[in-house]
C-alpha cells in the first residue's frame, strides 16, 4: 500500500579527492554540466560541499550563478587538514596522497573524539555561513556518527542527514543491517539504526544514499557470477546507465504493491567526471520527468522531504523495499520489510522463497564510535544479527533460513509480494506458505519448518525461545 515515492537529486562536490586539495578543471566542469542538465529538466537539486569546494571562490561563484530558491546546499562531511587547523584539532593522517575513501580514520568524523567532532562542525559552519549567509540544510557522508548528526541538528538547525547504502569492505566502510533503503529517525546512541521510541530518537531524518538494487545489492558480497558487482543507481556505474535497470528501479518505486516511503537518490561525486556521469544521469532524469508528469513521483530537495517526514510521522513508519521482477532475467525477486524493531529480507530465486537476511534493532546497541574515535582503518556499522550471510558464509556456501518439508525439501511455486495496510506486508509462495510481517515480527504459516543454515550467535534454546548473543 504505497503512500509516497520520492527522489532526491543529490550531488556531492569535492574540489579534489586527495589531500592537499587542488583545483581540477575537469571536476569543476563536471559540476557545471550537472547543474545545467538538472536545470534543463526543471528539477530542484541538493548540492553538498566538501570543505575544499566550500572555500574555493570558483565553486562559490558557480553555485551562486546556477542555483535558485528551489535548490538546496548541504555539507559533504569529509574532513580536511585546513578544516582541522581552523577548528584547532590535530589532523590525524600523514598519508596525504591516499584517496579519501580509504582513510576512514582521518578523513571522516569517526577518526576524531566526540568533542573534537563538535569543534570541526563549528569551524565548517562558521565558514559556510560567511560564504552563503545561512547554514546548510543537510549533512552527508559515507559514514557518520550520532554525535555529529545530533550536534549539527541541535546547534545549526540542519534538517536531514544521509549515509551510504549497505555494503561490505568497500573502501574503508562496512555498513550492514541498517534501514535497507529510504528514510528513518535515528537513535541518539546509534545513528545507523532507527530509534524504537521517542525517548532516544533524534529529530532529524537519515536517508540511505546511492539507490541500491533490492535484489542484487544484497547478494553481491556473498556470491559471484551475475550476483557480483556494484548494483546501484550511481550513473557512473554500468547498472546506473542500463535502461533495463533504471526502468526496473523506477517501476519498483511506483508500480509495486509496496508499503511506506519509496525512495531513491540520484546523483554522483563530480570527481567521476562528466563523460562517465552524463549517459546515466540524463537517462534517469528523462524517466523521472515522465513519472512526475504522471503524478507518480515527487522530486524535491532533501530538506523539503525531511520537513514533510517530521510533520507526517512521530516515529519511523514501517516500509517495504522490493522488486517482483528481475531486470537481469535470472529469475530472482526480493522484498525487504523494515520497522523500528527489525529488518527482514526475502529472496525469491527460481521459485524458492527464502529469508536471506535478518537483523534486530535494539535501543541498547550503541555505535562503536559513540564515545571514542576509531583506531583502525576499517569502520563497521551493524545491528544484532539473526542471519548475516556476508559474514557467516562464502561464495559457495551462502546461508539462508529456508522453508522445508518433513523430507528436508524446499517447496517451489509462484511468489507474490503485497502490502496489507500501513503497518503490514506479506510474501506468499502460492499454494504453500506465507510470511506476514508487521512492526513486531514475522508470522510464517504453512505445513513447513524453518531451517537455519547457520546460526553462530546461538546461545541456548529454552522451549520455543531461541536465545542469541552477539558482541
């Protein structure tokens, strides 16, 4: 029972992808061409500035020339040595020519103590205000902590935050088990997870970036072959410029019998350069233009959606994220259900319906970087797992939770995904079994047992209760 489908055209702007930063004409021209293209379609855009671009007069003048009252400026929260110097904070890295994405311990806020994070925010905001005469509407990065997000919200009125999609060991970032896609109100103790009640809930929506494919993004790290690769809406990657993938993604947003807010972020870092971005971005904007005219899609700034979300919802509403038809022709389908208590992923493959992923959300599961900075070069954001195939299996040993009969065989049949009401969704293996998801849990009906291929967090079994322990 779909309520709203929303797209943000969100582009993150770096003057340079290394430190020290230097002006690169091709990167600058890429942003100029993006601005022109988006304006040709009449869409509002959200543009997030890394500190080096914020302080470069040529970028300032370009944005003043092309942006109007329908557009929005934000922060791309990568930390630079000049920003640390301005804040009176020691910059933690000497590997100056290493690209930012490989330096999570220095180029991202996790590399600094909570008090230093606030000082760095203060320094950035002072310069942003001096340049543009206002504070930014949003703050985004591949990874961020609740201290940074909460401080930017409370002191500077930032309306929204955004972080990376789920991925494993890509650059310096592993994020897995959070809100599968879309938007949620985060916990004060762990911005990666939704708060389960108002007591620990931050008053700022968090969006997941990059438009992950509901089928293949979540299999890419556990199986090879057609399952391997980058499956997102990023226009610089092959799927993001594939008409079949792009059409399927927007169809799933607007045509599926899905629950809650359907969301995608469209856009790219300017460092990927125009010749790589243009084919995918222009194709995506053309599809979006048609859907907006049909009244099936809203294209707006991230801040506008955040204002609407806060006015509409007191707590994070349940949502499904799904695609019933495989754009690549390999016979797969997927449904994700997420509430403030858990997320469940279902995968349909050659007529078999299986649980592929299951994580619980707990108020007392704090972020690793809540009270201290990161001391290694790989970050980890997760949730208490019941099924984590990326860590519990391999390419030839991918674990599921399966439906099995008394002989151990799995049933096969036609699979259907539906929304029942604003809180409830179901997945049906016609003639065999049904998974019914609501805010509190999932009910499985049918003459089958559930077989866990792997459960390393198992502590003990008490009657019909499974007790698990993690971290």
